[in-house]
């Protein structure tokens, strides 16, 4: 096989695509590189259609090998285990970008595998894998209506940067991952620090222009490899005559069903309509019905979507007569769960989320092993979608890709308004259990999560709300739908979710299925989403307008103190003995950080104060001019060494024992005596000089003759 190398430039960055050298038995394989990051992406598709399916069986797996950053996995078996959250989210991004570009009706099992083999922190690999997936499909005979390019865009100091360095990402106030073709944006995923809608639109258009060199490089690569022809594929034939006859039978009952507002009754009516329509066709077709049953069922699903689009475009009416910009009824409450630190129930139409906020200490941080090394996460949001929320029976298993993706979207929406660790030293976990679902459950999670955080007394910068939107474009007519239902999901030509505060956007997710979405259409769509968001925020404010001033009485009280970093060893003690003793005696949780910050937590404030005093006694510093009651630890010929507090000693010279001449130190002091001393000086080496006579003078006893501590005076 011919080995071909192509280089695409994104500003001053080079992305190298190679094919024909590695994994040659795959239908398509790409070795993609930026700086020292290398990803191998392969695409394989079965030669025959898999029978009995009514969906496209595409599998995408993005995997990071820790050897890519010179690390050995920390697990017991020292090998990679189940996919990490980053791997799952990256797989979803590739899937969402590529899936719509396969031809309608293509049902051959297809697998895309992206393996990170080398990792450079300044060239993140998820967007390389996205471009590599498109390139692998383009440079193969698999039917694919690409190519597309993937890019990460950030805004730093008011300017947009494509595929930024790690430092630029940390400074950015906007970060999005975008997949785009020559003519259209295909997928968007990202967040921002409350940026206005027009800034987000500019970022999207910048991203679309940025990927054009990647698209050209893929087309050139395919041409030079001789992979411009695709394998024969004929979409399923449509029997127009049969479809027309079936439409006459099914159309009326479908229209009647979609006039019903309640989901359960509507679904029951649609099921009855489908059954009746199929029975009618069975009578018409006789024995031939069995040959067309599956085909007819597919037509029925098509009719449902056709009817909804027709009603929206032609009459401006949605299911149950709702207007395009109308938001379902909202009710919410907070403090629903007495022992939770913060809780809320958020209900919008037939979608309901039960949310909690739990406050923890530094011990509760999530530890994540990644290509960047071990990192710690202080804010987590976990989304759960039990089967009863949609009236189904299903085994409860570990969270799936959808749940992880929805949770990540909601977490990103709230992350930008969370207080810093200095402002609020708690680890925070938000959970969302969907009790009922009819569309927009991830957005209900954002709203409910905000209320739960405020109920817990977390000082968030501003309340956040989210809304799911749809867009339908027929010719020159564009209709934007606010707060879409489950039935309306994937109905439109553009589905998007927008979260934010009154000030601006904090999270966005978009899937665009058509070309011709102009800047003006994007602006109109985001503006309608903003209006919907403000409406929801007003409803939330009626229940709880701002965070509570006090945290729950069930939450741990955290008090933060600072010590000098070099005194950390005194608090920890040999092998952690000292800090364990403090924990055992007080029952407090103690989190010590490298900069000398110590967080002490307990529901009992008295125990916190006790722990603080113990730590202070271990780490307090002697101050010049201050008087202390110390203990004599050692007598020497020229004076006495006195322990002011554990770990801190000073010397009283014999001349500083009394105003009168002292011949022998032992005439005045003995080891173990408690003695009042004043700190006279501390030299550069930290040696402390003490004076007993000045301490006594300050106490008004300077005229007394030298006396042993504890002895009787005449």
C-alpha cells in the first residue's frame, strides 16, 4: 500500500496525517500527529448489512494508553481498566460528529477506534482523534458523506485560538470543541465564563474556518491513496404506492394522537393508531403483508415526524397546541430532603429531577489518573436516569455513556459559577436523579442542581438555568423551538442545549444536520434560547433567589488556618503520628496542603476549636517582646534552655535571670520548673534569646530577689 503524508496548518500549528504505513488491514487507518501527540485511528465496516436492525450499528472507542505519557497504570494489575470519563466523553464527541454523515439506511456494523499513543500536554488528543476518525473514513471505501475537521477553540484576552496550549486553555474564558465540514458546523460541545451570545456565534464561525485546511488535507490524502471510490450501497427502496396507501390509513389517527398533551395517553393513542393502521394494511395486503410488515412500521415512524414538522412549519403549532417559543409549566421546591445538605425538586412539564448537593472535605476529592498525571476534582455532578422515569423495566447497571455525557454537560454549566477553594473550602457533589422524563432532563438537572447548591449555602456567583432547543428549516422558512419534548428530540435540523446565567452562556451543546445555517440563524436561535433561559431563572428565583447565608446543620463546619510550610512536619509528626493523634482526640477531619493551608472540619464547632488550639500549640511562633510561661528543659553553666511550646526552645543567659547577680543557675531554676520569660531577640538562624528579669519587671516583680520557681519567698 502506498504511504502518504499530508500536513495541514492551523495558524502556526502543524497537523500531520499519515496513511498506508500502520494498521493496513483496517478499511481506513490514520496516524495523526500534532507536536508530540500521536493518535492512531482506524475504521472498519462489515461488508454485509446486519439484518433485523432499525438503527445504524456504529461503535466508537477512544482510548488513552498511559504509556503515551510515560506512566504505568496505578491499578492492581498495572494495566488500563474501564474507560475513564474523558475517554467516554471523547468517544461521544466522535460518534455525534460522524454518525449523521453516514448515508440513510446504511446498517453495516461499523467501528472506529482511536488510540492515543503519545501525549503532549500542549496538543490535546481528543480533537486529533475526531479529525483522524473522519480521515480514516474518507481514506476508505466505507460510505461516508465527509470529510469533517475537529478543532478546539478558546478565547484568551479577547482573541480566538485554535488548538490551544495547556496554558492558553487555563487562561481562557471560552472553550468549545467543534466539528465542521466545508459548508456547515456539524457538532459543538463546550463551555464559557458567562459570555454573551454574539461572542459564542463568532467562536463557532471562527472554528468552521479553522478546520478548512484539515478538510483539504483529508481529500488530498484520499486522492493520493486512490481511495475516492466507495463500496456499492443502495439505500432501501421506498415503495411509494404502498407508502401512499398506508399514509391514508395512518395520518388521521396520528394527528389525533398528537393533540393529546399527556405523554402516557399520547403514547397509548399512537400505539393504538399504529396497531389499527397495520391491521388495516394486513386486510388489504393479505399474505403479502408479512413481506412488508417491517417496512410499514418504518413508514409509520416517518409519518409521525412528517406530521410534527408539517404542523410546526405550516401552522406554527406543536404537540398539544404549544407555540414554538412556549415553555412548559414549571414548579420547583427546595429543602425537600431534611438530612441532605441541600436539595431541590425541579419539574418542567413531564420532566422532573430530584437534586442534592453534598458538602465534603478535602478527603472527599475525586482522584483521577490521566495522561496529565494524578489530578484532583473538587466539584462533581452525577446524573442518573432510572428506568421508571420513562415507565420502563430495565436492570440497574453502572452509568452508561448517555448518563456520563448528560452529567458532564450539566457539570460544565455549573462549574463556571462555583466559588474558589479560598472562598468556600468544601468539596461539592451534586446528584440528579431523574424521576420523570419527557425531554430536556439534562437541562432540568442544571436548574435543579443550581437550586440544590443554593439551598446548601454554596455561594455560587449566579444562578444557572438550561434549556433544550430545536430548529426546523424548510426552504427559506426557519422555526425555532424552545423547550423541546422527547417526541421533538431529533425532529429538527438543529438540536441544541444552552445553559447560562442572566449575564451569559456557561455551557453549550449543538448537533446540526443541515447546511445553510447562517450567522443570522445562529444568532436568532441563541437569542430565543436566552429569552427562555431568563424566563426559567425568574421561576427559580420565586423559590430561592440567592444562596442561603448558612450551610446545613448536618454539613461539616470547615475552618481554615494558615501555618508556615516549614512547620507542616510539626503538625504531621513522624509517620503521621501527631496529626492522627489530633484526629483521634477531636474526631475532626484535617486536610493539610503544601502551602501551609489547613482545613479542619467537623459538625461540632467546639471540636474544631479544640483541634485548632492543638495545631496552634504545635506551630505557634515566638514573637519578640512577648511574654511566655515556659518549661525549663536543660540547665547549663551559662544559663537555661526553656521550652516555650513544643518544638520551640530559647536560652535564658545567666545574666538575664534576675536584676541581682546570680552565681549559679541552679540557685534560681531547676529542670521541669515553669518560668515566666520574655523574648528579647531572634537571630537569623532562628535562635531565641530570653529574659526572666525583664518578664518579672514587666509583671511588677523586678525588685524581688532571685527566687526559684515554686520556692517560698520570705
